[in-house]
């Protein structure tokens, strides 16, 4: 089992920045892929970015490339999402998730944190 707890959401003006954190606990993380997703009311949950825990490879959806950066601190078992140049369309509940490799579903989810970008 993996437990995930997000923090760092809030209200920011367009063009501003926020950093989200996802603290992980539980089983070993060496095979994990950690991801961030987001969801707005009435829409499906959308993939944003992921990072391979062991190698650090990253994968971004096109709409956030150049603005968002995912990183991990292995010593703290924490994944970060640095969000810069925020736009109103980035407003959503952001979820941290984890899966054990490419062939697995994201089985572990955090509770979500609200990000609101005002215009």
C-alpha cells in the first residue's frame, strides 16, 4: 500500500506560481511512477505530468510543457509540482497518484488539493 497526501494548493492570480507537494508513505518506492492529475467539475480527470521515481524520467501533457515542473526528493519521499505562468484554465482539483510501473493502473490516489487561478 502507498499513502499519498497533497498540499500546497490555493488561490493565485494569472501569471503567478504555486508549488504542490505530495508526501508518500508505505511500501518501497523504487518501482513507482508518480503522477499528477487534475479535474474540473463535469470533466474527466486529466493527466498532467508523471515522474519515474527511480530514474527521474518525466512526462508532461502538452498544455503544461514549459510552465510546470515535476521533481522528487527521495530522502523526503515527496514529489513536487512547480507551476509557473498559471492560467485560469489551470484551475482544478489536483491529485497526486502512484502506480507500480507502465503496465499498471494508477491504484493509489491522494485526496486532492484545489488550485484556483483568477483572471
